[in-house]
């Protein structure tokens, strides 16, 4: 059950001047939120009790507050009493910071913010603002709202957990072996004259107390920590979903790990069309889940990303599952391989002589490497099985010097590994990137997705999250991204109206100035030439001059 919230409803107000211009940002925010269907805005609420505030109004308040760099619930409550556009969006209602924070932390707000990006993407498509059908993907790390010294490391927990298990088992076996538990249960509580085994019983009670009060609670704590890790290497005690990772803002210059989140964003024409949060410090393992959760991926036919996403696993994924889309993603060594130094480096396998017919390599010294066997390697992070061809230097070479060069320092024959599938994917990516279309699309990435993170952190001042927990942080970041979208959408359309108004004001000032000069001219003319009919008519009927066109 919600309170009534109907925009544009006629109401009797004491002050009719409480209005905002039609080209104001608050008007754009209200127009966009009102365009979201009612069934999406409304959620399940209690049937009894006080009606809740309408989600559309709460979302408008948060979007406008974020665009004014106000993130605190108490400051938003204060802004509702002082800021005229926000008062208009809230229909002059005073909302408690508890209500604002409860809505921002709710699951319904999380779903609503995520779905709002779908409707904004539809708006971009309808107005032709999708940048050549290209989707630009990049990631950035943002600090969590957590103490930097509240870390819990997985290796330490696993180490002490195993150690505690051994200690607990040894202690319990000792108690069972001596039948201490059974003896303590059978012995009466009060023995006349005192028990002869009192000192021994006290020592055993101490051990049992240690088992119950120390070992068992620590065991539970370690088991809970292993559940919280969920495949990660660390977490924060303040925010369990935050992972410790390196940040660009390293003020101590010592590579200190801080709790944070990896934000993945997809943009087009500098508008964010989707985003997600991941605990991975790097980007290449986030591409698959990010593309999988995107609901607007079918609106784009090109995927553009930087070298952080270039890997054999991601290339194979795009070839298999997204074969209908072109991708412009360089691999890690792409830029380095284009240098003259790399192309002329004789130690690189790619620069060796290769005989395709007999399948052998010759290095820079003339050592011959023949094919030996096939090998496989499974990646622990992705589970991908990679196939390699292993070439080994022949024991018998043309000269004794070459036979010596064919061995390692340990005396074994030298080996090199070649991955045909990875080499094929690299060559294909290189050909696409070096084509005219590839150069054009990849060059757009630098001024499409990169400025979004710069605006988020520097312009709007969001260098750290304001909520704790992955879902709440998603809502927080989603509101910030949507606020940036609407602000950019407003700025790109408002200057036309603004310039028109500015020209009108300038024209009005010029007209007033000319009229003033005309009146002065006519007054002087009548004063010095009282018999002139022209000056008399002009002085009495100045509007005739403007109608005739003698003055603009």
C-alpha cells in the first residue's frame, strides 16, 4: 500500500511561485521516472499500517540529491526543506532520513534501479543516440565503506582451522580415552568429607571448559569465514562483500590493499547502459558474467574493450556464444608486438624460422627444434583446458657448439611450447584491430567509456561507496550512474533552449536601448525644431517608426 502520488495534479498552494523552469534538470528527472511503467515502480508492501511513500518520488529525490553531490540521508532530509526543485519533486513533503535510507537499502530499490537502465537504453535507441551500434566495456575499482584494517585472509583461516581441528581431536580423544566424561557424569556432586580425586577432576574440568569455550566457538568462526569467502582470498569484517585489492589512489606509496569493489560498466555515447559489481581485482574474468547478465546486449553488434579483457578464454567465448557480434579487444602483448624492438628480437619464437612441411623450428643460433608431443594445461581460474605443441631441441645437431646450445644449464634438452588456438585468435584480433573499421571503433573507446569513471570520481565526487553489502552498493552505484546519464542527457539538449533564451534577452536589451535612443532623439528634435511635423509625429507616435521599419 502506497500513498497517492500523482504528478501534475491540481492543488491549492499558498505560494504559486514555487515552480521550476521546464528546462531544469529536475524536470528531466521527473519526466524519465514517470515514463517507467507503474507495475515496475510498485512493489509488494504491507496491507496494513501507514502507507509507504511512492517509489517514483523516492527515486526522483535520490537522483536529484546525487546530482548535487549529496549522499548522506540526513543531508538529503535537510535538502528537502531548503532546495526548491527537490521540494517540487517531493510535493513539499518532509521525509525522514530513516525512510530515505530504508528505501535506498531495500531489494525493491535495487531491482528498480537495474530496470531503469533498460528503459533508458530504449530511450537512447528511440532518439538515435547509440554510438554506431558499439558497446564499450571497462572497469574501475572503488573503495568500500569499510575500515582498511579489518581484513580476514583465506590462507590464514585455512591454516589455523586445520591446526585447531587437530588440537580439538587430540583433546577430545584424550578425554574419551580416560573416560573422564563418563566418570564426571556418574560422580555425585557432593561427597561427604571431600573427593580424593578433586585436584585431578579440576584439571580435567579445565580441559573440558577449554573445549567448550575456546575450541568450539573458534571452529564455528572459521567455518563461517570460509562460507563468507565464497572463492575469494579475503574479505572485510565491516563489509563482508568487499574484497581487498590494490587501488590507484595509493597515498602511502606502498601498494597497500584496501577493501573495495570492481565496477564493470558498459557505455555508448558516454551513457551507461548497464553495470555490475564483482570481487575480482582484474577484468578478464568479469567479461563472461557481465555479458551474460546484460538484458540490452541484443541492441549492439560491436563489443569494444581494452587489453585487460584480451585472453584465450574470452576470445573463445566471444567466438562460440556471441558469433553474431564483432569484437575489438586487443590482447596483453598487442602494443608491444607492434614495436620494432620486438619484431627484431631473435629470442622470440614468432621470429624464428619455421618449416611447415617438416614441422620444426630453427632459433637465432641455428638450433633445430623438432615436434615432440602434445600437452594440455588446465587453468585454475577459468577451468579452460589449453592445448600446446611441445618442440624439443634435437640431441644431435650440426656442430658440437649447437649441441651445447641445445641444452639448458641443468643439462636437459631445451623445449618451447606453442599454442595453435591462441596464436590463431591473436592473429584474428590483430587483423580486426588494424583494419580501418577496427582503428576507428577502438579509438572511440578512449573518449566513450573512460570519461564516465572520471566524471563519477572527480566531478560528482564518488570515490567511495556509501552503503555496505553488495546489493546495497549496486543500488548506490546504479543511482550515481543513472544520475550521470540524465545529467548528460539534459546538458546535451538544454543548451539549445538556453542559447535561444540568451539570444532573446540580448535582442530585448538591444531593442530597449534603441527605443531609448529614439525617444531622446525625438525629444531633442522637438526641442530644437518645434515646427517640424516629423519630429512631432515621432514623439507622439513612436511605435509607427518601428512598424515602418526604420529601426529594428
